[in-house]
């Protein structure tokens, strides 16, 4: 049974009464967690975190008529895709996030669904997500005090960008190691290391491209409708995502160049092997011809009755092979 949006809450977490498919946090105007519903003020706001893999969470969202219909549809849609919209004072959509390291591959991406206005932040996911849980843990420890839903959204998505930046740095260090081996003499086996790195870079770059495009679109399309604080937030996240997107492009280009250089080295090695094989074939061809002629066992073969016939024929084969070898070497040297 899926119980929470991410991991189980810390023992000291201050939560409102809840079902096991949703976690609710109540915050004061200063961003501090409120331990009792009685402490709620007019400026307090709530974060509800749903486990969308639980059918009860979906039924609860369907029955919540306080949410705009467009928000419910976004949360209950069956497919996963990057999207973000602003409508009737609500910013909602679906953005990428890294899967939680304890429940999946931290290099794989999941989807984080969110919606918020001035008083309520709703989030949901089908799999545990790293950025969401990191922010939740920081809130429980008092390291983050989101004074409004927009601050929580900013903390979660910036945490995702920080994690992605760390992954990009790790991939860059791996490329450094691969590059050192490729320019040196220990490049054999680097193709097996480069292929998964390129795949990971492509995945990260694809999602960064989508997120950057979404922020730019909403920043231009809904600029007049967005509140000032939300407009500043979107612009800041757009710039941050664009910067990381540029780093991803550089890393992708670098990985492509390393693959081209590696393929060139592999091709050069194959050509050397083929050259050696061709020389050996050319050198041994005269001996094969002579052996075939003297092995026919027909009358009239020269040196058939000579006591030194074998050595004469062997010496003749060696001389012809040496001449062919010198000719092939000269042709190969002039061709290069």
C-alpha cells in the first residue's frame, strides 16, 4: 500500500490529521510549521501531498470541489508529460524530478504534479521523488521556512535543479576520465563507459529543454496575469533552467566529440589489422602457389628426382615471398 508522497515523515513532523494516502502540513505566515489546527491564522496556508498511486487519493481529489476543474484534470490525467499553466489564480502543471535514491534509480526521472494559489499547495506523484522529500525533510528540521506556497514551489524546483547540476558535474567528471584514456593508450573498453553516459546526458537534456521551454512560454504568455512575486519567480527559474540547459548542451556536444574520436581510433586500429592481414596474405600467396604446383603428383615435375629438390623449392618460395613483401611495403608506404 502506498502511504505518502515520498518517505514517511520524520518523528518530529508537525502534521494535521490525515489519511494514509495524504500528508498535510500547516504553515504560519512566517513559514513555521503549526503543530495544532487551533493555531491557524488567517494568513496560514496548507501543503497537501498526495500519493497518486493510491485510488483513494484520486477519489479524494475528484470529490474536492474547492479545486478548479482544470487543476483536478491535470492531477487525474493518466499520462505523464511536462506542462505548466496559470488559470484563475492557480499555477499548476507537471514537471520532472529525480526518483528517490532509496526507492529507485536516482539517475532516472519521475514526474512531480503540483498546483497552488495563495493559500493552498497541492502536490502528487506516483513514485517517491528526491527533491520533494529533501525539501520536506528540510522543513521538518526547520532549515526551510516557506512563508507562502510560491516559496515552497521555488524550494522544490530549485532543489531539483541543484540535484541535476550535481548529476551533470558527475557525468562531466566521468567524461574527463574517458577523455584521458582516449587521448592516451588505454582507450580500449571506453566505449562501454561512454554509451551509458551519453544516454544519461540525453535524458537530462531532453527534460531540461522541456522545462526551460515551459517557463519561457508561461513567462511570455501569462506575464500580465501573473502576480508580481510569481512573475519574478518564473523569470528566475527560467534563467536558472536555461543556464543548466546550456551546460547540458555543452556536455552533450563533448560526449559526441569523444565518441567520434573513439570511433576514429577503433577504425584506425581495424585498418592496421586489415593492413597486416593483407600483407600476410600477399606474402604467403607465392608459397601457396608453389606448394600447389609441386603437390600435384604429376610426371615431369622439376626437381622430382633431385636430392636437394625440396630445399631448392623452399628457397625459391622464400625469395619470392620476400620480394612480394618488399613490393607491398613500398606500395603501402607510398599510399600513406
